[in-house]
C-alpha cells in the first residue's frame, strides 16, 4: 500500500515561480526562458545548486549568479531572482496535506530544495499552517544535498521509516521525479493541481472528494 505522500513546495504547494520568471524576462527584454537556462547550466555546481546546499551565502550567490548569467549573454543579479520565488499557496494542496496528516493510515513529507535567508528568516503565516501538517520536512539547505541527488530521497524515507515503494512523490519537475521513480516511488508531475491530486488519490486508494474535503473523523 502507498501510505506516504511526499510533496515538493514551490510549484506544488505554492504556485510555480516560473510565471514570475517569465514576467521578469519580459520586463527586462530578456530571452524567454533565460533564467531557467542559467539554472540548468552546470546544474550540480552552479550558484543555485551551491546556495541550496548552503555552500555559499546570499551575497555570494548574488555575485555568482550575475557572473554566470553574464557569461550566457545577460547580466542578472542573483538577488533579483530570489525576489521572484515567493509564490501563492494553493488551497487545494493545503487541504489534501491536512487531510492526509490527520488520517492515521498515512504519513506526509515535504521535500524541498531551498536556501537559508538568514537568522531573521520570516515564514508567512499561510506557509506555517501547511508546514505544520507534514510529519517530516527535508530541506536541501539543512541536509546538504538537493534534488535530484538520490541521497535526498533516501533521507526522506529514513526519517519517515518507509520503503520507497510505500511512497507517492509530487513535483513539478520531471528531473526531480526520475530518481524517485527509479527507487520505486509512484510519481506525479504537477501541472494542474486538481489533476495531480486526482492521481495521488488513485495511488493511495482514496476519493479525490475526500482529499479536498474535511479531515477524517
């Protein structure tokens, strides 16, 4: 039985930052998809990867991203990109996580590539509400590895005391889903949240209406 539901954060629980990237590129008359192309160049050792493993500070990221983007034709400060990351909470995803968290048949996990913004890091109240519904939160900035490194998924399974074959993982990026699938997890690529939750419901043998409704009594 699939009894563990694992979620990405940005692009799954939150709306995708790619929409904000596209708007920024349009304002700056940058080529469409330019910011993503910077992040996809040398993806295991670029500024973005190092920030998410807490190997560099935000100031160092700001300068490194500017250098990397300039080498690809357009200089963009790293801090500009970080300002684009705050998406909006998807209420249907929050409802599903809370329903699963309150049902003793299931465990929940959040698997996120993120970065530490400093000692005064502020978490919005609407984020805190959903974060409290996860049994385990695995953050790249704290464990020192990031998706799609296989070790990241192994840590999640260890902390939840599950086998990969007991899990369903939802992410908006195919590159992050491939290692999970190779381990035996069921995977769901999130484009439309309701479609994705319908797939999750099938994997864990519950009704979509239940996931979106009130917590089980």
